[in-house]
């Protein structure tokens, strides 16, 4: 069996330190994709002991709700609160 990665994937995989290591059993327990994305992003900063401040747009890209338009309270009630649970 022979396989290869595209140049795009090679560039992403070249720096594995930017990705968090996630226990697959822990990952399987998540019921919300937003919760999993929040966990993955926080896990990346575990050894740093703090996460950076993010704009709502940047948080949306990281958590996967970048297409949702609206005010913060709507995003918080529909996405962030469930992800934190």
C-alpha cells in the first residue's frame, strides 16, 4: 500500500506541535460538536495555563459557528452555554 499527502496537508502536518493531543475515549463522550471544539481549543493551551483573548469572529472559526450571524447573547445561549456544559 502506498499513500501520500497533498501539498496542503503536508504543510499542515509539518508542525504537529500546534495540535492538541486528545484522548479518543474523552472525545467520544462529547454530545456537542461545539463542546468538542471548545475542549480541543482549550487542550491546545493546557501547558500554557491561559488562552488568548479571541474576537467573536476568531472564536467562531475555531468552534465552527462562523456562519452564524447575530448578537453575542444569541450565540452564547445557543452555542457557548451548551459547549461549556
